C-alpha cells in the first residue's frame, strides 16, 4: 500500500466518524455493498469478501460479470501478495518472544557470516527498519537478472538476493526515510527462516497456519481439495501465477482461501488463545511514526482508535486485510484480478472498515471526449527517457513507444486509458503547461513530459478579485475538507492536516496542482456564485459543497 502525498482522503484522514451498524453485517448486506462497487466493472474481477465481527462472519463471493461466478468459491486459494509480509512479521515476533532476537538487532546478525551489507556513516540496518520500510534498501534487488514480467521473482535465488545487498549504497541513515522495499522484505523472509532453522513454508505451517486453523493456506503446493485461482490483469486477460524461492516467499508468496484469511483475522483480533497469539499481539504494536507502522502493518487512525491495514498485489491478484481490535471487527478482500495499477482495493476495503469512506463506483467502458483525445495527441518523453507518441484514431487513443508497435487503448468511466493487450494505465493529467499524462506499469509511476511544438503554453492569469470568489471551506467527506484561500494573485488549497499548496488556473474555474497530480474544478450557480468544487486525483473524484 503506497503512501503518497495526496489531497484526497487517504489513510491520514484521522477523526472520521465510525460506522457502527445496529446489527452484525449479514451475507446479503455484504453482497449488496460488493455488487455496488463491482458489478459491471470493466476489469471483470471476481472477489471473495468477508467482514469479521465478534461472534459472526459475513461472506460474499461476487464477480463483475455474473457468468464468471464459477471462477471462485470457498475452495479457491488466492495469491495474497504483500499481506504475506504481516505473516513474516508474526514469525519474527515469535522468535523475539522466544528470546532469539530483538528488533534492535542489526540485520547482518541474522544473515550468513561474511554477507556484505550497506551502512550509512557507520549506522547499520536494524530489523526495526526492515519491518517499517525505512531500511534504505531499494524496492528490488539488483541481481534479479532478466526477469519474466509475468513472473518476476521466479529466477531470484538466495545467493543472488544476498549478493544484491553488496551492490547498495545507502543515501540516508536507516530509519530516516520511508521507502517500500520488497528487497528488504525478501531478506527478512530469508533471515527469519534461517534463524528458525527451517524453511519458510514449514515455519508458516507449524507456527501460524496450524495454530490458527488456516488448513488450506500454502506456499508451494495446494492441499487436497483446494483449487488455485487463475489470476487476471485489469484488462480481463488471464496471467500466470507468481513464484518465489521458498525462503523468500514471506515477501508475497502465500496462497489462502477466504476462510483461511477469516481465521487469520480472528487470530489478530484475539478471538481465542493460541500458541501464536502473543506474537500476533506483539507484531501489532507501533514501531514507527512516519508513517505510523507496526511490524509490517500500516496504522490507520479512525476516530481516536487504530485500525491495522495492509494491501497486497501480484501480477494477477489483489488483496486487502484490516482489523480493529477495539471494535473487534476485521475485513478481508481477495480478488483474482490485480487492481494495483488502478488504485487497488482501498475504496471497497476502507468503506467496509467504515462506511463514511467513499465506496467508489465500477469502472465501466466509456468513450473519451474528442477534445481530450485532441489535447493528448503528440510526442512525449517519460521519466527515464522512453519516448512515446499518442495519436487520435477516431474516437479512441493509440500509443506507440519508440521502437515498438502501436497499441489501441480502451477508456473507462474513471477517466483512465488502458492498453487492451497488456497491463498498464495511462492517466491524463492537466498541468500548468497543458495536457499531459502519467504512465503506470509494473509498479512504476512515470510522469510524461511533452516534447513537441505544443509543449509550451502561456500561463493563464486570474486577477485577485476573481480568485477571492473561490475562497471557502469545501468538505469532501466527514473530517476531511479542502480550504481555499486567495493570497494576492495566488490561490492555495489545503487539505485537512496537510500543508497549503498553490494551484494554477488552466481555464475558467479549473485549477491544477502539479505537485500532487490533482485537478480542481469549481462550480457556479445560475447567479455566478461559486457553490462547490470537485477534486480529481489518482482516478478518483470527490465533490464538496461550499460551506
């Protein structure tokens, strides 16, 4: 789950009103919520969803297209991706509880003697830095070779992983900067298995799966009677499963059914005492403040309480897991389609955590506006240097990277273009310099810079009197609002608990904030008075009436 500076409602939205239903959620009620978000979605995803409450569990198995219902069921195991990291954290906490280590141990002490690790001015990477993604290690190891993009970790073995540590030069002291790192988490998976004296799959089975009754969870081989779900990309194409060397699988290699994950949540909520209960509770304690994290759990403040959250994703799957110990409530979503490039499962997941979070709507096939197609057509350079041409082809967009073939793009109701042949997203973005876009593929987020004759555009100036017409407070959701202020000939917008940032006009009543990729569109009534705004950011829209 990425942490990015955003004006929209995110995990930073503290103080939001809590949803407390009068009765426990039923299967029927849960199905209704999931259908509202999923039915007709252009990704074609199928999802297994559960809400765990004290003494009850609501379950639902839903697909965007009802004809695909047979794809998933109670016997289906899903790749849970990075949610596996929270399980590795529990195993680490169990070893610490046995007196076999400490979060303040140097990572080097858990690795083979002679392993070369980076330090920064003599400061080593500690285990606490690894479980809070502040180790300073990059996202991926350097010695992955030439990975198959459909199964990128399959060729990475322990020797190449450890050798990659010696290639790293830290840019800052460990513990000072958050940078999500699968590399660091794979090293931790290896280190935990090594300290325990067994392989990661055996360790998971003996110490976590068996005590919690997760009978059908596995790493390499599905138990009898369990069928592995087939994964899909967001353009509804089947894709291959991901594979990890066994001792590296704690980064994202666990497969589980919905009931396995229900039992995992019940264990996290302390529903009954098990041999792993103390370790689970220990792994839930806060370890860092920026961002707030326990051991591989993100900590979300909600009305003065703390909800633990983690999302996961592989090439064909997405997952969402959260629990609130104070309310004794948990949520799990397992999808046979990866939503990583289109915002993951957060809108549905957070709405099930608390109904005041916006649910969102299905992404449906749509026809882009001709003016948008004309504005996008041109020559661009992506961050990293790749050049790309965008062309209008009738009512559609076509893209062509330098030296590659041309690809037709679909378009959805969230305002994103996507290749029909492979998994990526082209997200149009209004900037002060004109129309541009951000390209998202394989976890990379690459802003595009226009390099043709249309690259420069005069800055639109708005006089101070007109800017004052926009001033006011615009609540978007409970406990989160945008405050708009005019300071001379500059307009600033500030989200609750965030710094004020300047915006630039691109047309009448439309402003952009290049720093966070946001567009703000103001509305006027019949008399010409500004009465509302809509924030468009990261494929989502939130509207707020002026107070």
